[in-house]
């Protein structure tokens, strides 16, 4: 489990004492439904900088790239067992040792921004990283 950093920002103009942002990349197959929903959901929290991509980006989705892999501190793949997202990343890119990769085990059976999908993403991500209390209250208010 990744623990939320207790270090503070040292960037000019930043809020002293504010937690450092985690850079999170969400990956699914097409970057249309699951990863985009997850990105949108966690972008609501100031503690996370989020991006999303697909292993086979269709219909205007963003395709995963080495640049995105290098940017991310944490990668959440939607479904390794049936769609091979983690295997695709490991076999096609150089993943920095510092980058953590987790399988959320979320099947491709939802529609974009569906409340059930948002709840599942939040629950599964929470298993792997600590969600700060300020973010829990923001993320708990899902657009139902």
C-alpha cells in the first residue's frame, strides 16, 4: 500500500504544509469509459494530478505512451486478467522502478461516468492508496 506523503511542498507560491500531489495514470483499453471516468473522479481532489490513457485508444481516446508512463507515480490498470493492461504496459514500455502499478480488476461493462463505476473505482483505488480526509468528502459526493 502506498501511504500518502507527509512531506510538504517546497515550490514557490505553493501552500506551505499542503501535501505533495500524487501523479496518477488510469489505464483501460480504449480510454473512453473506465479510465476517463476515474481520471475525472480523482481530478476533483487537489491531492492528485490525474491523466488517463488506453492501450488501444479508439474514437478519440488518448493512447498510452512512454511520456505518460514516465510522468506517473502510480498507474491503475483497469483489468489485467481479461484485458492484459499491466502486461501491455510492462511488455511495451520502460516502467521506472519508482512507479507503482495496480490492477483494479474492473471489467469493461460500464458506461462513462456511471455512478456504479465511480463508486467501484473509488473503492478499488482506496485499497491501494490512502485517500486524504479532505478528498474523501469530495469524492464521497458522487453525482448520483
